[in-house]
C-alpha cells in the first residue's frame, strides 16, 4: 500500500502545451534507404519512417491563442499550414485528430493519418480538445516479450493520458491477456480504476500475462491480430517487448497499413538487458541492475567475512552483458567474464580458466583467500570451444535418435563416443548435471542453423567454471606453483529480476513511455518505438520522441533475395559497450587483484539515494568529456606546430590524416 502511493513524474515537455516535430538528428542502422523503402513500402508511403520529437510550444507562439477562434476542424482532416499550433490545454499534442469510427461503427481509413510537415509555427489551429469531443479512444496493450519491471507503470501512464480531464469522453484501455495468445485469440478485458489501483508501482506481469518471444510467428498471426483489433475497435495497440519482439512488431505495423487496418502500432522499449540499438536505456534495466548489485554485494560481504571463500555468481547476460558491466561498476568483483573481451583477445575456455586462476593465485600471495567471480549466463555461447561442442552435439542428436533416449537416463556414453577427441575430453570434464543440462537445452532448441545462440539460462555455467578452476588449481598445487587454499560456492541468479518492484527511475520512465504512447496513438503515428532520452538528467528535463521501428533493423540484402518484397531482418544488440570498465587515464575500478568488494545495498525508494542513476548511464558522458578535452589539446598542439614553419609535405600528410578522421566520424 505504501509503494502504491508513489506518484510517478512526467517530463516538463509532457506537462505543458506541446507539439510533434520531425527529429532529423536520429539515424538508422540500415544505411541503404532504398532497401528500407523496398522492405516497408507502406510505412514509407504513409510517411511513418521519420523520427518524431515532442517539444514544448515556445512562449512567443502562445499569442496565437488570442487570435479570433476559427471554426473547429472535423476529425480526420489535415492541417492547412505546416506545424500548426494548438491553443489547447495541458498535455495535448499540436496535431489534428486521426479519423475515428463513423456513426455506423464502421472504420474510415486514411493511409497518412498524421500531417507530414511539422516544422514551423505558421498558422493557427482550433483547440485540440474540440477535436476529441464525440470520440472515445480505445487503446490496447499486450506484453509479447518477457516480463520486466515497469509494465504496470506503462499501463498507468496510458490510463492517465486516456482519462485527462480535457477529454469530453474518457478513453478506454483494453488489456490483451496472455500476450500473443490473447492478441490472436481475442482474449481481453477493459481495465478499470479499481483494478489498476492494486498494481500501481508493483512488479510482475500478473495483471496482463505474457508470452515468450519465440511464440511469435508470421503471416497467420498478423491476420488473426488484425481480426482482433478490428473486433475490439482499437485505435491503437501498444506492444511491450525487446529486440526480437519489435522485429516482429514492425512487420505487424506494415501489415496493418497494407490491409487498411486503422489501428496504430506503438512499441515500448522494454528489455532488462538494455541492448536495443539507438535507445539510451530500456525500461527495467535500472531496477534489475540495482537488484543484482544488491545480491552480489551481499555475496561479496559473505565472502569477505569468511576470509576463505570464493563466490561464483551467475547473472543474466547475453554476448554483450550490460547488466554484468553495471553490477561490476557497483560492486567491484575480482573477475567479470565479458564476451566482448573474450572475442577481442581471442581467448578460449583454457585461457579464461587460467585468467581466473591467476587472479586467485595473486590474491592468495597477499593472504586474501576470498573473492567474487561474476559470470553472465550466456557467456559460454561466446567461447569458441563451446560453440563447436554445441554444434557437434546438435549434429549427433539430429542423426542419432538413440542418443536422445540415452541421455534421458543420464547415460552419456553414446554421445561421448560420437564426439571428436578434443570435444569429448572437454565434455567429459564437466559435472554430470551440467552435461544433462547442455544436452537438454540443445535437444529442446533443435537445429541451431540460422539461430543467434542457444538459450543457456538453464545451464549452470558457474558450476562448470568452478569445476575447471578447481582442476587447474589442483594441478598447480601438485606442481608446487600454488600454495594457497581454495573453497568455492556457486549462486545462480538469472530469474530474480523480472518481477522485481521497479525503482523510482523505472516508475517514472514507464509512466512517461505509457503517456507518450497514448500521444502517438492519438496523433495517428504507427510503427514507432517510444524513445526517452537525456535520462541522466532530472525527470523534468527528459526528452521524449519516437523512433521508427524500421530504423532499428539490420536488413540483409543479397541477389538470391532480390525477388522478395521484404528483406530478412532482425534487430541486432548494441554492437559495443558505450563505456569501459577501465581507462588508460584514471581507471574507474582498480586492477582485478587489488579490488575491494563493495556492497551497495538494496534499491532505495525514499531518501537521498532514491534518485541515483546507473553508472553506465553516466559514464558515456564523462568519457566523452575527457576525450573531447584531450582532442582539443591535440588540435591546439597541431595548430602551434603547423604555424612554426612546418614543411608543406608534412602539412599535406597531416591534412590527409585529419580528412580520414572526419570521414570516419561521418560514417558512424
């Protein structure tokens, strides 16, 4: 009940009169506009491939409200002038209302619902409130991806927008139950205030239910979804999800326009991994990182208190684990296994084991027989020996059904006999239960051709590394190179965060995203992902906009696919970390063997620490400032030396180098 009383905040731009303008600063992942337009011709023709920004109406424009009132426009008509300004009240966008259902309940469809020109401030516009009189917005929401903190705040923001006091008729939020099953089967309910009050600022997804990203299919689902939104008479559909979900969402938006379904589709950037490209930080990441930092901090305190205990902790994380990086910055574990470093240094499983053992040995020489090893649960998918092992086991299971029956009874002899010698030795060194887990995951995952990676969240990676480290340290003891002791415990923490109670930051972010999604639906935009930026600032200074979902896609084009209207596509994770755990000039955390473990404690909901942001949200700006200062120093040195009778041929060489640098920056 106490947590329910927290009132999420909105950015200043959404609490004042605002308008929607094109945001030309946004880029896109695919550099070929022709390929983008060929893949999504309907989104292109309806002018839905442009980024949108919500901005406050300047004070000097407010004098337009003193002009004689013009007759109210009918819903569905476009504006006369570019960037027409509303004289309406709090929180309404400066655009014309989209077409609504007619008196007979039938849909009127207009391919380009919103105005394509939102640049200036010329021309007056009637009160936006008048445009909504006699209409009732119906917006659906569905959780198609894995649940995460903040979903109830998105719902709260949508409900508050749909029930603004300026509306003559309050809008309706239609909750689609059980994710894609409800969206294709038509299972839904209308949310009321009494039910919502029980879930305000709470964790979990038990209000809506959810489906897995793997449940999303293709054209059959699109037709069923279209049938559902038409039957429910939805003006908009808000979809919660991460990378895999929104690669599907953009195709749904394209399908709706192609088949003249007037429901607008808006995406919520929800991923505990914060790996969506072109998104500063996704919803749920702040909560999950603080919760895991608290748990790892507790383990660190336990290890330091015992003085003779190493903790191998496994947390969620894909190939580039932003969670592991944030938790490392908060708690300073002695070993953090990062796939990016693994690939950069071309390390294998043996080298990773040696690295851990070297740190344990270095700390042992200082009489420190304790520490923490942090392991992302998808780390093994980045190790070359393990990838080869997974492929070989998959091949065996495909061609030898007897092997499937054998490992059900924990008989691994047949699989071992069919593995090549090196893979057999590696697999045989694993504990029995992890062998069974690997075989089960590969068997359930099927053939891995064309897949990104296996879902290794069920494999106890921490147990594998504990076993490998024990074996290596035992070898060193026999050789006389290691004289310390080693005692280890393992902890598996992959599922502790998805139902966590959201932090104040995620409450505000979720509420803002839900409110903005309602704005985009009323504005007639479709195929947009709500994008909130400048998150390191106070909530009131956040910037709110929308990024076209096709801009996030990596499109694959080849001669074999030239006759296909839509190129294969997916949303790749952020290709690199936008921060470094260590820098040449002033390291953020000490060297591994010298680190002192930190316990940051649980997330705070009140007090001076309640508003703290993640370290990884603040670091890029700090590093950018340092790099810009250093760049400026180099430019000044270059000017000084160039003016001191520098030979022309040297200046020409420097010019070419600088031109190469500017060309490189232009391509980013």
